[in-house]
C-alpha cells in the first residue's frame, strides 16, 4: 500500500513529529529514506523537499512524503496510515 502526500512542514518538523505519528515504533533514517526497524507493520518513507508555496509575502514549506506499508493486512495498513496522518494534524487557534 503506497500513499503520497504534500505536507506543509519542514524536514526537521517532520522528523520531530514522526515518533508520535508511528506510535514510538523504532525506525532508522538514511538520507531521505526512513524505514521501520522492527515491529509491525513494516513501513518506509521517502522525503523530498519542494519549493516553498508563496502566499503574498509569506512562504510555506512543502515536503513531499511517500509512505509505503508492506506485508500487512489491509485493515492493519489502514490503521497505521490513519495513526500516521493523525500524528501530523495541527489545530488552528
């Protein structure tokens, strides 16, 4: 199962939030590739920094994120993806 997203955050912010998004599952970072290091399901992430989006004088970061979940039942993969996305949600205020 593969998903592609554009996220409005920096690479540093992504890596800061990632442990919560994957339920503190162990992972390793090798350049732009991030992979689970044990646990279930197995997953991989590929990051690519994109040009910022300008809204008038404000520029917002854009990070392309490719998420693959491998070797999991569809229900387990969907559950992991839902938790992953929840970990990056922000509330306005």
